[in-house]
């Protein structure tokens, strides 16, 4: 055993001496050949992916308290990545929210003004277009987040604290998490990772060991505001569904039934089990199915109509539950909506239509 260890030590020392002698003699040394397989993979993925990662700067207008002059000041910054060669950029919605002016810095240090093409606050995603994109924009291959398992290696590239094109690595810590979007909706199916994600990483890519995009880094859980080993990313399968809609329509298209619901605050205030229908719009599926909205009686008191309690057997306790249940379907599908109307339990078959 001791002889084996001594032989290994001699071999390693000889290898290092060879590297030093070659470097002193001016010869080129391929340091990757001395890296571990995992290190070589990390270096390769970073080298191929980093040209597609961009720096997004958000500025806003502020009026001076003393001179009353309006000035443009930095509001925030984050990361994004090139979606296609036409200059479309994907980032988080919260990175660009409230912006007066947006600029995107590419990997070659060129700075471009950007315009917003579409936003989905409920998924914390946004699409930008840069002006005068170069001809050789790099893009990222798209992976499949349904194939992820806990323990798989992941890499995050971003601009934490304004330090551009920084790499962190880790593993998938958990799958199927839920986080709150800027619209207060719940984003489901989120990836949890221990790859260090700090302020400025938002909107950047989360990659697998093949260099494929598997998520968009969006949030951290940390008492201090810096990475505590718990980061979250929107899965790429959600991105692949939402981004084309933002490019085509500027927003997410969701199926609807044609009702207005009571606010969650109102529901909590009166401790209602379910979500009351405030108004049913004429000519739309809910009205055609016979659903009823709230109304006022002769004394001016509000009388509740249908209170939605379940959709296809899925309990509905909030607007988020309601929207998530509908988003699991596409226009043209029929769903079973269970309600409570007074003391009666009712059930409707309603065909979903596309929102306008």
C-alpha cells in the first residue's frame, strides 16, 4: 500500500515538473488535459454558452427635489440570454418592470437599446428585442426539464452584483417547488438548485452538463439577500410554452369561460369556501352554461351567485387556483365546474375559449 502511494506521488511530481519545464521553455501547455473530466465539462459548457448571455440594465426617470429636473437613474440590472438570431432576448419580468429605458450589453461588450416585446408577470418572464443586432448572435440549445432528477449537475451564468458573465455550479436540489410571481400568482413546477444565485443573476440561464437550457434563474431564498444555497429557476418547458406567445401576442394567452371573480381579499374577509362569480359576461361560455353572478336585492344587499368550488375535481380556493386549473387546458377543451349556489351544489360543463 505504501509503495503504491509512493509510486503515485512520484508520478504526479514528474507530471508537474514536466508542465513547469514546458512552460519555462515557452512551449504551449494544454492545461485542460490536466483537468478532471468534470472540470473539463464545466469549462467547455461555459465557453460555449457565455457568448449567448447578456447584461440587462433598467433605468427610470426621477425628478430632483431641488431643481425639479427630470433625470434618468439606474433602477436595476439583471441577466438575460439570446433567444434567437433576430435579436430577441429572454429575461425575468421583475428585471425590466417599471423601466423607462432598457439597454442590453452583449458578450462582445457592445451596448444596444432594447424594447419590450411581451411580458408574463404571472410567470416572471419577459421578451426584449435589441436594436441593430449583430449577425453572429450566439443562442442556447433548449433542453427538457421533464427529464431532470435531483442530484443532476447544473451551471448558472449571470451578472451577480454587476460582475459580468460569472459562472456558478451546483446540483438540482429539488423539483416541483412553488414560488410567488410579481403578479402574486404562484409559479408551479419550479427547479430548486444550490448553484449560487445572487442579485443580478435573475433572468440568466440554468444549464445542464450538455450545455442545454433547462431553466431561467429567477429567485433566491435568503434572509440576507445573498445566496444561501437555495435558488429557484423557471423550468425550460414553461419557457418554451410562454415565450412564443409573448413574441406573437405580447402576453400569455389563457383559456377563459367569461366571468369576473371576487378578489381573494374579499373572499378571505368573509371566509368563503370557494371563489364567488361577480359577473357573467353575456354570450360567453359561462353564460351559455347557465352560471349566475352576484346581484343586489330590493334592499340593496349583495346576493351571491355561483361560488366556484372545483374545476375537474381540483379544489378552487383562490383566483390562483382558478387560473392554474384553466391554464392546464387549451381553448376548445370542456371542463366540469362545480359550484355552490345558495344551499345547492351545481355542476356545469363549460367549453373554454381563447382570451382576446
